[in-house]
C-alpha cells in the first residue's frame, strides 16, 4: 500500500520506512516559527525547568506580528521578551517590526521553507506553508517549547482528505471562494485532524498566492494541515528566491495511497461565497441577502497578498466607499506594502476613502488597529468569524474574498463583485 505526501514527509522525518494513519511518531522539525504571543509562554516553561536552550538557532524564525507596534504595556513586554530571547540565543532569522509583517506570509516569501520539510509554530495558521509541499502545522505552547528545546515533536499520523478541484472559475470567483465552498460542503469539522491535499487541473493552473489561501484555511475545516504537491509552479517560485531543486525534496502521493475522504469540486459551479456568522462553514452566495455593513477589512495571512490588493484596487478604482462604512486595508508584509505603493494601489485605496494600515495581524483577531464595537457588521477577507473574534461579541463577521469585501464596501451592503467591472466608475 502506498503513502500520501504527508505520510512520506513524516516517515522521512521520524526515521521510519513508512508510517500509517493513527501511528504515534516522534518527528524532527526543520523549522520552528515564533511570534510574540505564544512564544513567551513556551520560553517560560523551558526556563522554569532549567531547559533554557534552543536546538539550533539557525532553524528558528522569529517574527513579531500579532500586536505590533505594541498596543499597550503588556504587548510591549511580550515583544521585549521575544526580542531579548532572539538576541540572547543568537536566533539567525529575525524579522523585526518594520522589516517583516504577518509571520506566515513573511516566511512563505523568504525561501527558508522548502518542499519536503516540516514546520511547527504556536499559531493555528501555520498550515499556510503546506502550499509549498511541506508538512506545516500549529501546536500548543507546550509542544512549541519542546520543539524549541529539542527540534522534535510528537505527532499522531493524520489521515488525508483528497480535494479534487477541476475546471475553471467564472470571472470574479477566487481561491477564497473555492475554500469557503469546500468548508461549506464538508463542515467546520469535516477534515478533523486530517491533511487536506489539493489536486486537480484547477490547482495545477493556480498561482502560489492562490494555493497559500487554500492551505491557510485547513484549520477552519478542522484539518491538521493543507498541502499541495510540488510542480513547475512551485519550482519557479523557489527558483525566484534563489533555491535550486537540489536543495529540497519533492514528494507525491502514490497511486495506491489511501485517502479517508475524497471531495470533488467543479470550479465552474462555484460562485462568490460569503461565510455568515458565526462559523466559516456557513457559506452562502454573495449578495443573496441585503445586509448592510459598517466595516470592511482586507488583510490577514489568508488574503493580504499583492494579488488580493490588486483585486481590491480593480473594484475601488474611480469609486468611493459608501458613507457609514469604514474600510481598512492591511498589506501582509512590508514588501507587499512597498509593491502596492509602487503599483499605485495605495493612491486608489486612499482616493476611495479606505484606511491603509501597517502589516499586522491586529484587526483579524480583534487585538488592535480596527477592533469592532457593539453591533458592528464587518465583511472581512480573514479566516474566522467566531463570536468576539474581531472585537465585541455582538459584532457580526462575514468572511469573503477581497473582491467581495471591496464590492460590499462600495455598495454599503454585502454584494456580488461580479456586478462591478474592472474599469473606473463613470
């Protein structure tokens, strides 16, 4: 019996010839990603036990991103803890405030994370990196402490769900709509502790930024991680970052690999989709209800990339955001911010009446830089719409693609982006 991509990576990193779902293994991790929220707790655990060391300072990436610049004294102390540890331990890869951005998006662009590798972090959206053909997953602070100390983590080998997406989407339909459609079909726990492996001619034709959106939201379906096999698109992406094929290992699922579930999606049938409160699986067609919004948010590790900002600019160009709507646009990294400025996107956003913020996770999880108040209604390109996720528990959060967010900001109600052409409004 063959193995899946994930099983092959885990076998290679645990010293086994083969592994099977349900098997408990001790797995070596190639990279540990640290940010200022969950890492300090892991460091305290190590300090309290006299285990204050790192397995390899060259295999740890530290990126403060959740509450930066610090919103209060507590946040400042957490940032100080991470930064002092980085300098004390000689952590090589540190992307400080003003030099990085949202950790997952910074990491995907560095060339550090390579196909066939493993990554853990104290953040649930670590699965983002699976688009590179890696096994990347979030862990709790206890497991994070173990990974920092020993470079190893215990895993139960997950089963794999195969998601086959075929055909082409209609104009105005994006990878965010595809993943929201999948989560709607299988449910918020439909991939519980599974690897979500994406295949099909739609995936073959998809660029890396779209693939990152798909793997990023594996956790919203209960998944352990998402993954896409390496192909020419991946190889070109790595080559652009100075990484050659001899520096990584490519894995593909065997023809006789066992999949727990197979989900088939015809991309041509998918429409712009909005996940209604308070769960990502509550998907409906965009614009099917006349729902007024007070806030529109574009950003997060799911949809703060340059292609997302271009989608927003196409809709906002020559238009104005509706009265009573506050729109916040957050480029995911400093480099994306700079590129958006060079392409003239920032001028479009500002002319439309949007507020452009600095790279941060802040508003996505209701920390700062756009916290929702009582009874606010926000349409967001982020990944979660749980009660209280972005601020007050009475606020309503609707998840959608950046294009749908932009169209809704202009209309003042949740709207189908296909109603807006790509040219400037009259």
